[in-house]
């Protein structure tokens, strides 16, 4: 098996681009990643594109930047789509079949409104048999944790305070303002305990990454800025009694994390920063435990003590997370690798985690799956 | 005036049966491991993989609230507020539904309350042919 490295990575500023296409957004990210690696489209040997709401975007991207006839596959895996594209590209290089592979994730979501398809029936089911909206689904996941460990509304809200604060240092985040605790808690209640400021934002965005075999990295002399992929793990939801009436975001995450730590041969104590799937503020605290950043029931203390804020024991979502960057579904799982790479290269500016050498990125796709990547400065 | 009889209401979910004097629930129960499912047919058991088939199973009409959210904004056109609840049914699977008969106030909701499962008109919702529907709802057991 080949060692696999990131040598080029880019994320476009997330936001609203109503007059552009997913292919155009994706192409911008890919060109940025190629430039970062110092290669051209002719060097890419295979590509994987993640996009949930549009088809054949990978080919459309190459129609924008150079059609070389390489194998291109499009992948869809809910909110883990981008990470799944990265994993496919990682496997392509790891097996030795390719030396240079590209993964790109893109989504155009401006104007899409609240996500979470209503169940099919002859009459509308939403509000009749509970809710399938994403804010309510993740509120229920949070309430489950709260029922076990006494997590308060304010403790969930503190996640937004922290992540929005981090985003004030990230020029590529769509929401860049401080939101004090009272502001978060007094914002419009969407699905208790998630207020509007505790929900991630639908935006347009794209991110792309160039992966290379160790042999190719050395041949091109790129090792000084290379990031080694120590683990790439994907898990689906094992049977669990309440799933899918209540989507089980925990077990898939726990499985993916355990596989990733085993593959990397490290444990959570070795991490310097984590980008995890804060699609809603209620979700972040559960994943502290799911990703082994703390023990059972300790997430409340983690958020209260500042352990997961920039400067804390294990900074989480210093990018601002999905709560601040926005959550263009197909792009998210590549964008969090971009954030880790900035820190591992020492290029993260005001929000730099000092001396960062190892980072973990996590996503959850409802339906359900989870992907975890562990990156290390080469 | 016409005397066309009103059509009988239809079940709002496939696990609601309207073939007797009272609505009832019917789930699939795996013949191999006993795991229960909401859908009307399956090829195999999601838990054990058995293809030995399933028996119809009627649970008790009581359960325990597992989690909930008080929904204040949902998809456009959905009346709010309502409480979306996940209930672990006694001798049955977990089921999602509206919890009614409690205030829209988390401080007044016992997160592990015992509930009963009741049936009622589906909030006046009709299909394109004008048919009424019967749905399940959760109510606190203690409210008698």
C-alpha cells in the first residue's frame, strides 16, 4: 500500500453565488488546488466529485478546465459526500493504481430552505407524526444526550458562541460575527433547543484536494508542504432499535473514529485540532464523546471549560464550523480537510493552532454514514 | 342535499390497521431474532439478516418517551408549534409521532414520561380525493 499525501488543497469562500453553476464553483476550487500543488490538469490521473443535488458535476468541472479523458466518478453520500469522494481518491492512490488523484466537493444551495425531505404519504406527514426537519432531528439527538447527562440549553448554545467567535478569524466563512450567549439563546427558536443561530447555513461552496503517492511527492519535491493522510475511515449505521425513526448519528461516528484511530495507530490525545460535523449546535457535544475527545458525559464540561475553544486543550472547529462557514453539503467533507491543512502548514493566520501536527476531520451523512480522516504534517 | 355516505377514513401509516372496531398497530416481527419493523414488507431482517420471514405483531399501546423537540418552525405550510417525539413502545419498536396534551415548554416536559398511544383524525388533512386519515398520537399516561 502506498502512503498518500495531500499536496494541493483549496476551498473557495463559502457564500451565495446565484449566477454561477456548480461546475464553475467546483472548477475554481480545483484550479486552486492544482496551483497549490504546482501541477496542471494534465497531471491528474483520476478524479472523484461529490455533489448531492446535481448529477455528473465531475465531468462538468473538467469541461470547464480541460477534458483529458481520465476516469471520473461522481459520488453522493449525504453530508459525508465530500469526505467520501476524498476516500475514493485516497483508495485509488493507496492501492498503487494511480499516483495523482483529485477529489472535489461542491454544492449550490442558495434559496433551498430547510432540509429534510418529508416522508412520502398521500397526506403531508410533517407535524402530524413528528418532524423530519433537520433542526428537529438534531434537536432530538441532542435531547437524548441531555436526558442522559443533564446538558442544558445554554451549554448547547455555547457551541454557537464558540464557533461563531472562531469564524471572526476566517475570511472564508459566510457568518463572521460574534454572537454572545444571550443572542444565541434569544434568536428565533426553530426546534427546541436549536435556535436559528444554532443551525448551519445553506450556502454555495466548493473545495478540492490533490492527493499523491509518496513516491510522486518525493519525485516532485513537494514533501515540505505535504500533509500525510494517516487514516481514512467510513462507516455505515449498524442496526440499532430506534434508527431510522431517530437517525443514529452516534454509532456510525464511533465506528468510523475507532477505525481511523486504529489505522493511524494513535489515539485522541495525539490530536492538536478537530473539525467535526456541527450541522447543529446540539450535534457538536455528542461528537466530543463519539470521537473519544472526552469520556462519557464529559461534553458538558468540555464546552463550559473552554477546552474546545482556540487555545484550549483540544480546539474544535476553529474554522467556525458549519455553523459559521456554511454547509454546502457536497463540499463540507473536503473543506474540513482544507482547514486542517492550513493549520498543519502553519498558514491559518489569526486562528492558527500553534504547533499543530495532527488533526482529525469528521462528517456525518444522515441515512446514515460517517467519515473520519486523520491528517499529519509530513 | 345528497346522501352519499362519507368514505371511511384511511390509515395515515401502513402500520395502522383499521379493520376492527378500534384502530390498532401491527408491526413485523422477525421470526429469528424478534426485532420489529414498521414497514409492511421486508426481504430480510436488518438486525440478524435472517430470511425466515416475519409475523404480524400487535404491541401494547403504551411506551416511554425517549427524546423530543418542540418544533417552532418547520417546512413552509406546516402548522406550529408541535412536539416531535420518539417513543419506545412497550413490546414494540420505537415510533415517531406528535406528543400532545403537554405544554410547549421544556421545563414542564418529563423527558422520560410514560405515554399512551392513541388514534385520531389526522389533523383534518385530506388527500387529493378528499379522504380523511387516521393517525397515531402520544399522550401522557399520567394525564388521566
